[in-house]
């Protein structure tokens, strides 16, 4: 039986929200994805209200079983991290009001789960999200792809869907056969061969970096 996960890539100007259904065999299907926006020239309280209403609408319409939110890390831009933390707090409150379990995932966790490489760039993450979900194009803007990646990551890493982490075979099956391995495919191949990686799918040694630009 599929589980429904709602992923949130928090941001005050752009907040990505993606919903996926994930089966026990790790196959995933897109339910909905959107990017909520608030104008920088609005008062902070009005921006938070706008985003909260958008999140409420997605939560009430799709009724997810789990919520996944990107974990906030300190950045040089204090203003940016403050906005991210503020909308994360709003999301946590809305989830608690509905009795929904919430898990915070680091950017490196998400990248490793989706691509097999904890330092993957946005294009690699978006490409794998599109392939996993069987989409013709990468979801845009990047906040949308990141939100979907969070949702998929949660189902795969926590076993919420009843499955386990993807294998090389499953990653290859989700890609177009070109005869040339992508970085994600090479990472999974090497992991199964027992190679030692600086970043593994279970433990990340690299310093986490935000999925946001």
C-alpha cells in the first residue's frame, strides 16, 4: 500500500511543496507540486500568513500521512536563514495541529538518497526526481524539485513506504539507457561493490549545504 508524503522546501520568498505516493517497492508517483510565493515588500506577518494559507490548502486537499521538511542550517546570509526558519516553524505548527509526524532531513541526506551522492548539484537532483517520478521534464523552479526530493527521500530513508533504500538496479531502471553511467549510477555501483565513499547513503561526512541557491 502506498504512503503519501508531503515535502516542504522552506523559503520566505519561494516555498516548494511537493506531494508523492510511494509504494513498498520504492516506486513513486507525483500527486501534486507547487511553489508558494510571497512578495518581499510585504510585512513579515503578511508573508507568513500567505504561505501558511497555501500550506494549509495543500495539507487539507491531499491529506498526507507524513511531512518532510528540509533542516535549516546557518548560512552567511542571516536574513535568508531567518526567513527559512520562520516558514519552517509555520509548517511544523500546521503539521502538529493535524497530528502529522514530521521529519527534518538535511540537504546532504536528500541528495544522497535521491542521487547516491551527498554533494550532488541541483541539476542532478532535479534530473533524478524527474526520472524517479517518470516526468518528461525536471520540475521547475528548483524549489519544486527540491520539495519532491524531500518527500521521496523521507519514504526511502525511513522505510515509511515499507521498502528499503534504492539499489543500483532500481536507479538504472529509472534512467534512460545511454551506455554511460551518471554520477548517481556510479555512486550506487561503487557502494554495492564495497568502495569507501566520503559521502554514503547512510552517513554523510561532508558539511551539509542548503539545497537552496
